[in-house]
């Protein structure tokens, strides 16, 4: 372990199979950051239950998630990999920090307000949902994280975390560093139906697509709705496919845009180019996954090592917290 490296903590909710949104929004960053930070990456299992009360085959979901992480380059030799649900210290610290969190802060949190607005009535919003940012704060503080990579949507949570920890430190001294965000600037990847990419909309391109299923999904992608016939001129700026080209075929965008506007290129060819690009990108991930899946027990071993290491760090922090608060005699 190198002591010079800053400590970085981040989590991903166990909501099902990973898609390109996870890859571009989170995993590329994690892979890069693990070279320069002391990284702790975890499956945010409890957080996943804020949206659903039951997750089918959760152990399988977790195993697939970790294999997906590794298939794109997360390396258990470099990073500590573990499950939030194996760390009671997160829950202990969350309980403590909840006392330092005025209700108004949580109710004003934009992610929470959106949620309440979407629900018929506030009655269906759980306490767990309300205190989501408190648990997140505990997730990072229990390892004294200095840096937290998050997407822009999570920024309000991290701002709350800093307030909560500041309030704790004000009473008990500088126990927790204020975690700084590492923002991932990612172009928003839309789903194949041009809505936000989400498992629940069934519009995601998954990391586990076969070349066959990938081809199918790309065929279903919404193009410029005004371009009905091959001879109609199109507008790439309103086309989902073109949004993908901007990320995956930047070198061909000028040509595609011009071809679309002049009806020089058809949507079928345009989708064909995207298919080649995406399939080429997914291919090495598939190969790595096959290799990882051929080693039974691998994920259990990785979790055993990661959780042992995480436990040592979490207990160190909690001992300090228990001591300064007077829980130990
Ligand atoms: N809320 C994060 C998300 O949905 C996941 C998460 C849970 C997290 N705990 C965290 C991210 C701690 C960073 C740090 O993306
Ligand atoms: Fe979209 Fe390409 Fe068809 Fe233009 S040619 S509408 S960019 S799929």
C-alpha cells in the first residue's frame, strides 16, 4: 500500500446488468483513477433497495457486476473491491451521522425533491430514500476518503456529505477529511429509444450484449423521425444514432453528418458503422469476461480479500469515532 496516494471511494448500486452508461459515466473513470489513487470500489447493495424492496438473485447480480468491472479494467490488485452490505461499519456511521443531519437538508436535496414530485404522495417515499445521502456520506467517511468520483447527478449528495462531516468535525475535531468530487464529464448517452438510458426503460445497450443482440438493438435505434425514405434528407442533430457516433466514431462524424444531410448515406449504413465500432469495443471485454468466468470462486476470493482490507480501514475509523464520542470506557 502506498501512503502517498490519496484515498478514493466510490460505489455503484446493484440494480442489474451494466450498460454503456455505466461504462462511459463511471467505469472508464474508475479504471483511470486506480492508477493514481488508493481506490476502494464497492457494490452499493443497500442503496439499491431504495428503489425496490426485493432483488432477485442478488448474489448473482453482485458477481456479474464485479466480473463486468474487471472485464473493463478494474483490477483487484490495484483496488479494494467489496460489498457495502458486508460492512456494518457503514451502517453504524450512518446512524451516527444522521444525528448531525437536519431533516431540512435532506428534504431540500434535489434528487429527493424530484422523487417526491414523481410519487403520487409523499407517503410512499421511504425513510431510507430520505437518508440516502447520509448513508453515502458514511460510505466514504468510514474510509476517510479524500476524493469521490461521481456523476453530475450525485453532486448534491456530495455537497451534503461535506456539510454533514463539517458538522461532525466541528464537535469532535478533524476526524474526517472533506471529500472532494472528481466529476466525470461525460456526454449523456441516451437509450436506443432516445430516452435516458436505464435498465427500467429496457432501452440500454448492455456490456454483455452478444454481437447478435447488439446488432438488433442498433437496428431498433430511433433515427431522425422525419427521415422516412432513403432519399429524404436527415438531421443528425436529432438522431440517437448520431449521438453515439459523436462518442464512438468522432473521426467519421463530419462525413456522416454531411452524408445524412444530403441523403448521401442511408440509416442502414450509418447504423452499420456504429455496429462495427461498438462491437469492436465490446469484443475485448467479452474475451476478458470469458476468461474470468472460467475461474470458479474467483469473485468470492476477490471479495474475501477486499472485505478483509476494507474492514481494517473501517474499524480504524470507527474506533476513533467511538473513542472521541465516548462510547468506549
Ligand atoms: N449514489 C451513487 C449512485 O447512484 C452510488 C453510491 C453509493 C456512491 N454510495 C456512494 C457513489 C459513495 C460514491 C460514493 O451513483
Ligand atoms: Fe441518423 Fe445516420 Fe440516419 Fe442520419 S443517416 S438519420 S445520423 S441514422
